[in-house]
C-alpha cells in the first residue's frame, strides 16, 4: 500500500474512484433538478432537505467538495507529469487517426467544466452558504411570501439567455468529458473485456443522458418562466 | 592423424553424454565468482548461454549489436522446435530424432553431437515452459505438436507462427533476471571487432560502442561466439540486415578453423525479389507446399508474355501449365525437400520460364486446393449441386483458416490477392549449416574460444531439418556449453582477473583502429552496398543453388578482384567517433568479401552433391535417379575445416573423418 | 513516384536537431518504406552528404528495431505493420512525408531517427521473468495443464515486439501497453503466478522511474501497435497492481 498514490496506476485508480463518486453525484443532482419541471413543490422540498440535512451538509458535502477538488488537482498533476513525459513534440501528429477527440482533450473539457463550476458556485452555492451559515437563515423561505425560495431562485437564474447559453456549452463539454471518462474510469479500475462492450454502451447512454437532462432543465426554465 | 581432435567420448552413443558429464571437471561456486566469460551474440544460443552461465555463478559480459538482446534474428524463426518428447505417442524417441537429423543432414554431421542434441531436446521444452513460453496447447491443456518437414512423427512444438520469438523472449527473460542480479553485464549496441589471444588462449575481445564509436577492451577467461550464420554473404537473404559473419570470421583469422562453408540452405518458399532496390527476402512457411501446387508455363511464349505483364496466370489453360515438381518427382510431388524444390525452381527460371518481371519466380497455386476443399465442405454441409462460386467461397474459407496469416503477409508485400491469383515464390538463402569448427565441447581450435548455435558447424551436416535450428541454439546454450566450458575453466581458477593493459590487447586494438581509420579516410567513390550487392550476385549466380567447377573458379577470381576494388574504392561517410551505420556495414562487408571466397573454395573442393551443396558434376547418370544429386561417401565423408593462412585462397584444408556407427548411410530418393 | 521528405536530422543527443527537406524520385510502389530510405541514403552518400541514421534489422516486422513516426503516426499510416513492412503504395506521387523519431522523454534521440529504448530493458529487468534456473530436471512440460484459452491469451500478450510504438503514439508517452502485455503474459500462466505481485509492483515502479507518462485510456496505442496488443492487457495490469497493493502486501 505504501506509495500507492505515488505510483502511476495508483493515481489512475484514485482518479477513477473520484470520477465514480462525481458521476454518482451527477445522477442525484439531476434527479433533484428534473423534479423542478414536474413539481415545484417536490423540488422545493428536496432542495430544502439537501440544503439543511446535517448529514448531507456536513458529511456528504465536504466529501463532495473534496472529490471535486481532488479530481481537478489530480487531473492537473497527471497532465503536468504527462507533458513532462512527452519531451519534444512532433512536428506532425495525426492523433485523429487513432483516438477520439474527447480522449485527447480531457484536460480542456475538464477546464471548461471547472469554469462552469466557478460560475455555478457563484450562482448557487455561495449565496446558499451566505444565507444559511453567514446570515443564519436556515428556514429556506422567502420572507415576503413564506414560500420556499429554491424554485424561485432557480427560475430567476435561467432568465438570462447568456447564462443558459453558458450552461448548455458547459454541459456539452461535460458530455464529451463523460463520453471518454466513463469507460476510462472502468478501464483504470481493471474492468475486463467481457464486460467492456456493455459498459461502453452504458457509458455512452450515461454520458449523453445526464448532461442532456441538465440542459433540458435549464432550457425549460428559460422558456417556461412564470 | 589429423590435427583435429573432436574429443568425442568413447562408449556407446546412448551413454556418451551422460558418462562424459559425470566425469567432467567442475568449478566450485566460490571460484566461479572469479571467472569472467564473454558471450558475443544474444540470440537463442548466446542468450541462453549467457543466462545459464550467470545462473551458475560466472560473471558474464554479453554483447549485442542491436539495442536489446530481444532483437537477435532468432526472433524471426516461424515454424517450431523439435523435441523427442513423444507426447503424441506416435513412436518418437531420442534415437528417431537423432536418425532423422543425421539423415536430413545427408550424413555430413557429427554423430555424437547430434545424438546429444536429440537427448537434451526434451529438457529444452521443460525449461521453456517453466520460463513461461506460451506454446500452443490443445483443449485438454496439454502441449500441442505438429509434424514438420516431411518426417514421420509429430514432434514439433510451436507458438503460433512465432516460435522463435517466444523462445528468444524466454531466453531474454532469463538474461534479464541475471542482468538485474548483476551477473550479466549487458553491452547493447556493441559490436565485437576482434578477439584477443594471450599465450594461445582467448582472453578477451575488442568491441566498438556503436553509439559513441569508442573502441573498448574487454577481458575474460573464456570467449563464446554465438553470432549466427553468414547467409548475408549473398546480400539478399532471409537474414536480418545486420546479421553478419564478422565475429566468426575474425576468430577464424586468429586461428579458429572454419568448417564446411559451402553448406547453405536455400529455402524454396520465399517472396520473390521485385526490383534492384530489394534489401531482403521474406520467408513464408514451408507448410504452404502442403496445399499449393507449383508450376510455370509450359510454353516459353506464355512465360515471356507473363514477364512483360501482357498475360495473367489465370488466363493460362490447365494443359499449358508445367507442374514440374509433380512431373519430376511423382512420389513426393510438391513436398520434395527444400534443396530439391529450390533447385527445380532455379532450373525452370534459368531456362526462361520464370513468371515475374525479373524472371525469377514460379507460381504456387492454391486454386485446386480451394476447389478440393470447397467440394468437400459442400458435401459436409449437404449442399446439393453447389454453384462454382459457392464451392470457391467454401474452399477459400478453409484455406484462410489454414494459411490466413501467410496470405495476408503476402498480400501486404506483393499487393496481389493470393486467393484469386497464384502466389509467386522463389528460393532464398535462409540458413548456413557450415561455420566455425568445434569439438564435442563446442570449443574451437583456439583454447578458451567457444562457438555455439548457427555460428558453429556441428549438428546439421549438409542440410538442416525444419524446426531444428531453434533446438540446436537452445541445446548449446542451456544444456551443453554450460557443462563443457566448466571443464576448461576448472584450470582457470588460479588465473585471477585478466588485465587489458597488455601488449596483446594493445596490438589487436590498434589493428582494429587502423582498419576503421582506413575506411573513414579512404577517398573512394562507391558505397558499401554497391560492393555487397555485387558480391551477392556472384555468390548467387555461381555459388548458389547449383555449382560447377568452372563457375566456382570464376567466382573465386571475381570475389578476389571485387575485394581488391573494395579496398580501393569504398566510400564511408561520417566519422569514427559517432554512430555510423555505414562504417559498421563496411567492416562486415569486408569480412564477407573474404568469407565468400573461402565459401567458393570449399564448394570447389567438395566434388560431390550433398544436402544444400549441389555439384552439377556429381549427379546420378542413369536409372530412376538420373540427374539427381549424388553423394560420394567414399571420398567425402569428412568435415572440411579450413585453416586461415593469409588469403582465403591459401586456406589449408584439414579433414575430420565422419564415422557412422549407429546409422546406415543411404542415398535420398524422392522419385 | 516523386516525393518530398521532411526528415528529422540530429547529430547527437546534445544537438538541437531540425527537419530537413529531401527529394527522392522514381520510387517504386513495391518498395518498402525502408527501401525508400535506402535509396535516399545511397543518394546522400553519392552527393557526399551524411546518410540518415535509422534503426532497422529483420525487415520482416518481428525484431521491433525499426521505429519512425511517419506523417504523424507510429510506423506510418498502415495498420498492423512495422515501418519495414509499410509499402510505398500507401503514398501518392507528389506527397510530402514527415519522418520523425519516436518521441518521449524516456526515449532520448541518439542520432537522427535513432532513439534509445533501453528504458524498456530496465523495466523488463525489474521483473519481466519467471525466476527459474536452467536445469535438466525442471518438471515435465506437461505436468501442469494450462487451459487453451489462457495459453492463447498469454500468447497474444507475448507477441509484443517491444518497438515502442505505443509510447511514441501515446499523447502522454505512457508505456502501459508494453508493461501491461508483459505483466499479462505471466499473470495468465500458472508458472508466472508465484511471483506475480512482486513482478507487477516492481515493473510499474521502474516504469514510473523511467519517466513514462500516465495512461489516460485514449486507446491510441492499441490502434497503432503493429502486433495489435489489446488494451485489455492494461486493464489486467491495473487489476494485478491493485490486488498486489492491497491484498498481497
């Protein structure tokens, strides 16, 4: 075990494990978001639960943040190491002949996702922290109407076409990231050939369905504002 | 009494090796630590020897001109490795393997050595399996065998079509283990350029670091040469581009006798040359002859039209085709031995019936096999009145299953689909049975200087059986040399480390440097390849598949003249103190230009036809065998060991009489 | 056909090196790529220039000596072949062909197109073997039956020729296909399992030490591998490494 995280394969595995965690989180996140299309009430209730439940807030949330930070930091560490391993670059390199664009540009799709996360934090997470832990308002209610504020805030955010555009682009990049990342994570964990085919299919479905779901939610709220 | 002492132990052939091993001198483990052994070449023989000697405790220094031992040309062997395991229960035994090898060698090998080879063959398989060599297995999980080269039993072990590769990687892995332990010092990209003798004993080598160009001295208590064969004397051969005779030739010049240089194996199923730029020839497994029919056009007019590209082989009617092997050898047909098939192809092409632009190719046609298999399959699948297309489709599937990889390789190289149009083949130099003379201990005529694998002469006689080259290389390296070298080294335990700052090392080093400087400074006008190609042409035309007195005499004179021209006109660009592939080639070709002449001289001396050596003057004059090779056991049942005396033409012949006590000499017949 | 070649020339490890343009004419489509290089070199020698140094030996696709990054791909645009088996019919009259050495920090250039691949040697020495001494008394070859499936899979892994195309192709210069193939061959055979944990740990440690990059599963190595070594071998190595790290330590 000693030095496991210093070894190349150890880091791959760590990268894959954090990816699994994040992919699982995406499912939960989307599941909550999707409800906003069908039921304002349910969405508000779920949001309030997620935002105030101590287990989620003080156990899962730090793990999630750690997972996100770890995945990004490790991604950069590996990228730097890999750049160093290349040495001199080719004058002519035909990467398209043997690999997908997604697989060769994980760092760039990752960077876009990082930029999105910054936006996302500014949009939702920082205001949340501000309201709940700095102003100490754990009620989740809008003062004037005494309704839950989550749905309102969500709708408000997707008013701006610019923001919706940024969201859509980010989620397209997330799809590209996942199109390679999903099966890659399994491969890193040593998944075998027998299961490979099914996994690839499932990976494709996941990589397209999840980001598409987020996009639908954003676009739906943009056009169905009330 | 000859100066040659083969040191074959007395006693019945079955007990010779066992009894000998029991009485041989051993070196105790503590003393082995103080003894150095140099191994030049890291193919099957050199690699296995280096690993085993290191396991025993000797300090080994191994040399390879490639960047890794794994790249030695043993890696290219396709077919398999023979071993008398009798796993198939088809009556195989040590004696049968021994018998087949001696007979296949046309009774020109040393009986005791061959018996020992057959004896240790089974150990090789055990050893390789223990090393993790993935031999082919059957569904029960046991090792699979196939029959090879027309013998009556299935004793060939194989790993797909890459047996040589897997065996070499096995030896390489054993070497790696010892390199990691520090018992082998590996010198990659180093070329041995001469041997150093002190008081008549081999004590080291001079080697060139091929990266820096530095000339290095390396000392040892014994030197083992495992540098492979000299097939590249023909320029075009199935050998690797770098395969060379320099180590073997340099030790010859320092006193090691060179035996039977004229014994060369020309393999019949190679892909023909397509133009003058051709750099090497590619072998296709001889198994193709099991189903392919060999032919050329019957009419010279058709042959000419084909050569000019005006006619396609598929347009020639059945009755206008000459299936010359089936015509000449009705009993064996297309399955005659390698040398017979090769010569017959040459005979047709020389008469003008060759079938590609160069006129040096014959057809290997699978059309009738495809039809035969197709009809069989139609029957098996219960298809009534199958269409011609259906039959062809079914037949092609069977042929693909059997030879798919070879067909694919052929198509990649020639760009023709061999399912639709006949393959073209032509013979090419493949293996050299001759080599440095060694005694039963594998020691040359120089004390402390050993020679193993293809580089020596001992086990294959005048012709090598299929799947026995790998066997010999590994037998020498794993199981023979590590014992026999102990007998010599037992007297070296008090010698101590051998200094390299002696006058002997200095002298040889300055000879080596002088020659390198000559090449670099020579203001010639022709590249090394220019001379190599010309040498190859002389060798192929006059010392090739069939030889006669007139041609051989001409060849000797032409090679000598070419050699003189070479030393005047050769042009080597670049510097000595850097990586310089042209300089490497120049040294190798200089040696080939000497070896080629001795080769012709040996062929001229041997006025008989035996194995790979066919003298047009020595053929059966009448009877069923009329026109076929005629061996002369009365006058030529000996090993011709040549002693260097300055010029190759002045070499002195020493004969080692061959005695066959356990085998009856027979003439081969394939009619 | 007539071609323009852009070839990497570098006098030695310390030299900076650059691409130099050459023209070759009347190239036959039947030539192999290396025979085309021979023609160029003969031309250069005649002109009094220094020929291009490149690695090559068997010229039948098995020794693994030849390298070259041709038009942006290891061993050129054809599949399942080494450079020596690449034929000029893959190119067209008037083409410009880029010819560069295999690139990786762990494969420093020695001269022109010749690179130093001894990093592979050291990885093999770290554990690419089964610790068995030579003796005439090793147990019989048939003493341990091995399923045909396992033997065939081991054979597929063992066909690696150690050319380094995987490293050269990989955008991260990762050597995992090469190491994975060797680890797999032994992991699949009962003979190799005794020291499997030590083997994978040591070989991976050496691979990292040599400065090869990390696998990001792009799959480019598998496509460019002249012997079609499967990515599956990397997955198997990952499993072996995981179990060696957590179970057998």
